[in-house]
C-alpha cells in the first residue's frame, strides 16, 4: 500500500491530522506551556477582572478589561500554535549521497593492506552576497547544508536558518516559524505586562475605595498579589527573551550563530543594516515549505552506491545480509566529527555495533577530504580476528528499501 511522506518520515517529528500538522518529538511540553499561559488568565478573569469591573466601572464598559485580556491571550495561543505546528524549514533528506561529489579510492596502509575508501568533501564553499561561506555536509540528510542551515539533534532534521530548538514550543525555530516565534514571545511579554498592571490597578482601587493602606488592600486581594508575583517572574523570562531576539534581529543573527560564533570576530555577511534586517524577518514573503507531508512516497529503484569499508570480524560469522545505517550523532563540530554506524545483523541474534573512524583534516574548499574508513566489530570486541578480511559493505541496503519523496524530488 502506498505510504504518505509523513508515514515514512525519518526525522523524529510527530504528525497530527494525517500529516497536516508537524511537531517536534517533545510536543508533550506544549500543553504545559499552554497551561502556564491560560491558568493566570483564568485567575485574572475570575478574581481580578470581574471585581475590577464592579469596583471601577459600574457599567458595561468595565467588560473591556476582561475582553482585552482574553483577546490578547487568544492571540498569544494562536501564535504559539502556528510556531509549533508548522514546518520550521526542514530540508528534505537525500536518498543517497550526491554522486557527483563522491570519490572512490583505495588507500594502502603501512602493512601493505589495501583499504577501499569512499571520500566525500566535508565542506564546500558557496557565495553569499559575494562573500564565500563554508557549508558542511550532513551525513544523516546526505546533503550539503544551505548557508545558516543546521541539523537539529532533537528533531533529527536539517533546518534552514536554524535558530534553536525550543523545548517550550516543542519545535525547531527556523526560517518558516521564526517570525511567529518572535511575535509569540513578544505578545506573551505584553500579556504579562497587562496582567501585572491590571492586578496592580485592582490593588490601587481597593486601597482608594476602602481608605486602607497598601498592605491592607493586598491582604484583601491575595489573588491579585499572587498574579503580580507570577507575572513579574514570567516577565524576566519572556521579556528578556524578547529583548535578546530584538538584538538578534537588528544584527541579523540566529541564536545558534550568536552562541557559536560569539568568540570569533567574524564578519556577519547576513547583516544588511537594521531596517533591512527587520524587513527580512517581518515583511519578506514567507518561504514555502519544501516538504509535502501528505504526498505519496514514490518508489525508487535501488542505486548502486557502495560505501567501501573494511570489515574485521570473528571467523565463521555469517556475514551476509548486513544492513547498516549511518547516524549523525552530533552536529559536526569544527574539525572533529564522530560518526557512529549501526549495523544490524539480519538474524537478529548478533546486532553488533560498528564504528566509523573518520580522519578529519582541515579541509580547504577544493580539497577532497576525510577518508571514511569503517571498521565493523561484532559484539565480542575481544575476539577480533587476526586475519582481517576486506569486504564491501553495501550501505545502499537502506537505500534499497527506501523511497524517494515525491515532493522532495520536485524541489530539487
Ligand atoms: Zn541533516
Ligand atoms: Zn528541533
């Protein structure tokens, strides 16, 4: 039966309504975030807004306090939902490494052993506003990441203009939802200020109407005081975040870039001046999604891409029908990268792990880079065979069973 893209999805995302909504794997935190917003508003409506209406305005105009608060809350929740439920800018994975970049080679070690290797340049240079920018190869997605794109380790996807993975929203913040994320955070700040000032106004009204002191008024309206404390604490968090992102927007940086490149005094090629930067975030035409999660996956004939590896195993082990899958554990750090390659032996009794050792060297754009040499070790690490055998491991086994995404193909 034909499967849809979201059913064959290799990232860690959660889908709802037949792939119409996409969330991060930690979407369970979303109800908690909603509760943090809705609970104080409920207390405001019941204990502050209604009493304030009676105390201050004995006519219907007093409803305005309540209506304004509820409308602002609905606005905040809608922005939260948009941020959380839409494609943040995921770059569709390739089904195989870019063939034009692969270089097959054989290296001869000091003991005269021949090791077949496959080489993929780790980095490539692309021009951004006339400035060369180094982009990296993503082993999981098997593509060269576009500039500003990064692989989210939580969602296991490459995301364009990756800002950060927000655990409160349960989604990556990227090119397609950054605008809504910022509006969510800033409107949440406004909501905090509104609730705080309304509660303070209520205490003031209580004080004036009953000719009491501040302390007495506060004792008589404990909910208003609690709300003020809650909003004051929240304001440090959301207000601080709004200020930080305002700074990032004016300088056209992402959170990721700010944290990562803070110490380097590198020129920010994306900074086009304050007003242009604001225009880019808030007024530019939204980037369309590169994924159609509801499209049917298109079967693709297997490609004979063979990653040459060296196998070392105990004698007598059945070495047929190996499947292996390369997993990107971490975002590639400057020069050191560890890849772990997992091997599943088909008989299921022995699912050993392999480790790919990658000799990373500083790669210049034109240079062919690190040699991927894979050593497979089966479960018993001590019993490594002395007569190491060479073998070609077909990594396309995962390609064989994989399908291509119709939508993804279109985009390329
Ligand atoms: Zn990736
Ligand atoms: Zn993420």
